[in-house]
C-alpha cells in the first residue's frame, strides 16, 4: 500500500468534512503573462508577499541569467527551448483536464494498477477534474493533517514549511542560507530558478535535534504545490539529523515540460542529512514526444566538521534528466555519499551523476551509481571527484556499473578526477555489462518469464542502492523499476 | 513419458542432431553417453528450449505436450528441469530470493497459490539439509563465488524444490570430488520416483555407479546409435568410444 493511501486513511479518521470549506478560493487561477521579464518577477514576488530583499535577489538573478547561455556539454539532445513561451506563474492548463479516468492514457492507468494505487488516488495523480476532486484535494491539503504533523515537529523545534512561508516568517534564516550552497550565478538553470522559483520546502533542524519523523509523509501531502521551478532549502544545525524524501513512485501528469529545481542542503558540525528522491515523471511517448525535461541543481554543503550528507536517488522518469546531486566537503572529517539508480527506457536520455568536492581534511566520499539502459535510451554517468590542495587525507570510492538491456541503447561513464593533494586516495571502479542470454535462459528454465527474469536480474544489480532507501520506499522503488523496464525485452 | 522422434537440429548452419530418436518412460533413469561433440549437451538445451538452436525436423513430446511449441519457462512449468553443467551466476540475488521467485513463478503458471513464507522456508531448509547445504550459502548471491561442488548441489536443491517430472542432468559429475559426487548422487536418488524420469548425460561410468540407470544410450554424430541396459556403460568404460567413432566415419 502506498504511503499516500495511509495518509488518506489517517486523514479520514481525523474527520475531513470540516475542511471542505474555504477551499474554492484556492482553486482560482491567477497567472502572470507568458514569458519572462522584470515585471513577471515583480508579479511573482508580490503574489508571495515577499520582502524587498527577496525581490532584489530575484531581479539580480534575472539580470545574470540574461547574460548566460544554456549549457550544451551534457550528452542529451532536445529542441531549443523558447523561454519566452513559458508561463512562470500559475500556468493555465493547455488542454482541459480529463473529466474522468476514461479520458486518461490507458498506459498510465495500467501503471497505477500495477503499483496498487487506489482509484481515488489515481484520479488525483492523473489530474482528473470532476467536482469531487475538490474534496479529495481538500483532504490532501487538509489543514488538519498539516497541523497534526506540524505540532509534532514544533515540539521538536523543527521548522518545516513551504519556502514562500519561510521567507515571510523566518527571513533571517532564509536570507542567511539561501543561495549559500548554489549561488545565484551557479549555472543557467539554477540562475533561472533563482529568478522565478515559486515554491518548495524549507527545513530547519535545531542543534542536537533528531527530526522525529521522515519528512516524506508530510511532503507527499504538500506535493501538489511543487511547481515547475521548485526551491528547497534544508539546514541541519549542529549535531542534528534529518531524513527527507522527495517524490512519488506514481507517474504524475504535468503540463509543464521544463522543470528546473534547486535544492540546497547545509549540514553544520556533526549534523547529518539524508535526502532521498524517487522521480517518475512522464518520460514521453514511444517516439519521445512530450516528456518532462528535468534540469535540476542539487547540492549539499558539509559545512561543519564531522557532518554527513547522503543523496539517494531512483530516477526512472522524465524524457531528459540533467542532474548531479553533489557534496561540498568543507568541514574536516565530513562525509558525502551518493547512491543512484538511473533507469532509462524508450527514448529517454539521462545525464546524471555527482560531484564530490573535497576541501577539508580527512574528508571521505562514496559514490555508487547503477545505470540501466533499455530500449533506445542513452544513459550517462558523469561524475567529478576533486581534492583541494588542503584536503589532506581525502578519500573517495566510486563504483559505476551500467547494465544494458537489448542492443539499441547506450551507457556511458564520464568520470573526472582532480587531485591537488598528494595524500588523497581516490578509487574508481566501473563496469558495463549486458544481461546475458545464458542468464536469461537459466532463469527461464527455472520457470521465470522473460520479464520476471529481467526484473530479478535488474533488482540484483541495483540492490546496493535500494538498501539505502527508507524501507517502505525501497519496496515501491523495486516495483517501479520493474514496471519501467516492461516491454524492454523480446 | 518423453518421446523424441527424428530430431534434426542445427546451430549456425552446423548440423548437430541428425534424426535422433529417444524414449524415456515414466520413472525411468536413462543415461546418455558418448564422445565429445556427439550432441549430448545440445540435446539437453533443445529439450529445455534454449534459443540459437534451430529445430529443422522432428518432435519432442512430454506427457502428450509438444515442447517445441513452448517457451522455456512454459516447459519448466510443464515439468522440465535442466541441471546445468555450468550453472549461471546471478549477482545481487540471494539464492533464497531466486528459489522463491522460481517456485512461485511455476506455481503461478500452474494456477496454484503462492507459497507462504514459513512454508517456503520449511521446504528449503529440509531439502538443503539433505544436500548438506549450509544456511549461509542460501543467503549468498546465487552461484556467485560458489565452488564447483556448491554450484552442483544448488542445482539439485532447485530440482528437489521445483519437483519436475523430467530431469536432465548435464554432466553433473564434472568438477565434483568424491564426497560432492556422493552427496549429489544421493540427492538425485532420493528424488527417483515412479512418476519422475531422468536423463543423465555423462562421459564417465563413475557417475552411473552412484546413480544406477535403467537404460543406457550411446550417442554419436547426433544420433542414438546403441541402447541397452546398465551393463552397456561398463562395456563402454572398458572399450572406449572407438567403435562408435568408426560408425560415425562410416
């Protein structure tokens, strides 16, 4: 049972009816004109009721962005994006939403079914817009649930809220950390995000606090709000711990083709942040039309000594993925970890990996990347491991494995290693393998169908990474990987 | 009962089986012997349904079902089991996980319910104990880093758990020391029953001292050229395959 359903059940037991009201005002669509200009940015900032410094920050980013060019070094290809043909705020739907599940792509419905998602939830995910949706959305947005969780977090002193709210309520905290890991000028997409981001999450865990819950449950409830240009900022103060889970195994219907999120993590002395992602956005049809472009900048700063940041990702969706969750190992003895499963099928293109920047002494990092390419997809691991000249005793272990299914896909490994300190020890292992016909025959001889055999072999291949995911999610992710690869054999 | 009639098979334009005929009755243990390159392993692969082998003529009927029209997994569900000469490694997949997946897949295609976990574990533990397979071996990835003897014992464990009706042992004795040979043979003998038949492929008489066959067939140049009782194996051991190689040349 997906965790979302548990949430629904929980909400039901709290009695949701009282929260039906006051919802309609939220449905009202307000939009900025198409395209990007200072006026649009002012409009967004005003809508969010932002302080003057925030607007100035956005405008600064916009000016920078105008001077930048889109990166072209990734091993992906797509038609040129017209940035003036995009709505940057509350984009109206291009096509009317389906009136019922009958109008939804049966392929998507089959996937929901396989994931075991209840009908009610399917409608939400598919964006069905009958009258009842209001009630369902009310459940999801329910103030009551938010309050229940919020109170527990408040007891622990954890701040967890939409970033737009945090900008108003905790301006000093936000101002201190926003853009401190991914600077406004970092890269084309991050700068664009800095100018136009509409929402995302803000987390602050005070010193010595172990966050009492996985921040996934709550996040799923709020997920509806995550827009095209999402901005997330997580700060773990000294000696604290937080685990944050983003995404959903169910494919989401989304009108926005371009997604350019920025996620910043800051871990102070002895703090630990675990950030897990399961991404399953629409990959496009068989010819590769219509899928999501996922151009994300994710970076963690191990700012304090002995701090730890772990990125775990399961990427199965999107037409194009351009994503390198990274760690800056600034504090002495800090540790960065990156565990990744990237599955591509059909016409998908993935260029993903990580950067481990060793600045402090005795910093360690570990990279385990498992790329699975099927269909006609292209799957690239691109990673940088670097040691600053002061990073004595830096250690890295990298293991990149690629698995090919069929003979029309491609897997590429592009590791960059830079060491300016003689005492750094970097290890790199890479393998590319194919599921052999003999392995398939062996499994089939034992009674497994071709697809069952592929799923079993693939799950064995990604096991090291799946183990890093929170338990409930590992099971869903495993199912998701099998589903993503369906039709890739034979 | 397995009936093979006039089987003609080639791989990459090379004729391997040339009109092979063979019948194995229910409960019978049939040994296939023959020199290298006589087509013994090809026969086992073709019965199990490996791709790459082109069947030009003939038929293979198991209990009235035409195996040649079935996928390998369907044949497995119909009762065919092949103990591989070189069992494959499946990295990252614990032997237990593999066993459960295989057992449930076969149950599913036969329209049976999946095994409950306690029931499954009970069955595995009982069968593993008989084959002297330690529990930690079941937790390791299937066949990865297993010794030759461990791999063969794992094959027999799978055979015991999947309860096939037609078992093929493809040179199961290769790479086994005396103790492992004894354990494996005892495992096989324990599975002999009136409704299960075996095709034991081997070069050597040695295995047949442990697994005593009902019939012995000699293969040469892709055909069964002589059939007899278990004494035929002893005769071969004494005289070698020279006679049959000549018939091949003739």
